[in-house]
C-alpha cells in the first residue's frame, strides 16, 4: 500500500471580488503520509482554514489537485467526493458547525445517516454516538441543543461527531482555540491517542505547544506558501 494518503499538487485558491483578486494559496505542494500527525501553523488570515477545507474536499481549488488514496477528489463528481468524505474524513471546524435544531447526540449521530457504506442500524449507531460523547466527557449533555452548551462543550461535540464514521483521516481546525487550558489539554491527549493508538492520520491547525512538540511534522503557511520547520 502506498504510504502517501493525502497529496496536494500546486494547490491554488484565489478569491475575486469586483475590485481585486486575493491570492490566498499560491501553489501548495504537500504530501501527508498514513498515520501522520501534521501540524499547520501561521498568522491569522494566512489561509490555514482554506487549506484544510481544500485538503478535506470541502471547497473547490482555483487550480491544482488534491489526491486522497490516489483519487483526484476534485476530478470526480460531487457525489463521489461526498462519499469519500463521509467514509474517510472527519472534520472539526474552527466554528463547530453544529446543527442548532438537533441535540448533541443527534449531531454526533448525523454523519452515520450520510455514510451510505454503513448498514443502518439505528440502535447500534445511537449507542456508538453516545459512547463517543462519553469519550469526550459529555454523557451528561447528550440531550442539550447547541445553544445550551458552552464553547468547550460545543467543541467536544464537534470532535465526537468527527469520529462517528471511524474515519481514517481527521482534520482539526484550532480544536482547542475556545477551551480552557485543562479541557484543551484533555482534547490534545485525545487527539494524540487517536493518532498513536487508533492510527488515525491527523492534520491539525493549532498553536498548542504540546501537540506541535509531539507532531511528526510542523509546517508554516505564510504569503500563500508553505515552509517546513524541519
Ligand atoms: N469566501 C471568501 N471570500 C473572500 N475572501 C475570503 C473568503 N474566505 C476567506 N477569505 C480570506 O482568505 C484569507 C484566508 O482565510 P482563512 O480563513 O483561510 O485564514 P486562517 O489562516 O484560517 O485565519 P485564522 O487564523 O484567523 O482562522 C483571509 O484573508 C480571508 O479574509
Ligand atoms: Mg482559520
């Protein structure tokens, strides 16, 4: 099996408004190995979220390609890309993106509805979602809706949701940005464990020193380009 799981080739993203062009990513080349723990850092507005969304199949590049397991994810249909996403990718968004009208448990449960490769067994999947909420220490908040939860609790629901389909890859966009230091530390431990013990490939935007020091690789994004730390 090829050891490269995610590959970006000459990835470019330009936003154009009526007045001017904003070149956010100016030709990113990146290879991420299976079971890697890769940290992405850079100043605010540098394009970290944009890059993560493109790597995770959530946006459209202006130019260039992203390969996941050798498949050019922007060269296939939206449907096929959505299938790859739901089977292989968990995403923890910078601003949670939980659905307000659903409970914490239902939010965690939702990716299983979308994943067509799963044989649907509601009772089993509810238990799975409940166990994941237990893992992020939120068993007591299963039936709360997002507006009834704190920032740290929302972040933990989002992490549990990202794990629902047991994806091979987890993208995390500043997953500890809204947490107090103790909860942040617990989330770091959880992500490190998922990488080490559960062999998940993790790509994470974070300034947490602990994760950066244990990461296999830290890359910096500046002026639309990547710089390796080591
Ligand atoms: N839809 C959009 N239209 C126009 N410009 C955008 C759009 N989305 C992002 N940008 C711009 O692209 C740049 C990169 O944004 P991005 O969210 O990727 O930055 P970031 O590195 O994640 O920043 P932060 O650390 O603050 O989260 C910013 O200057 C932002 O204003
Ligand atoms: Mg961002």
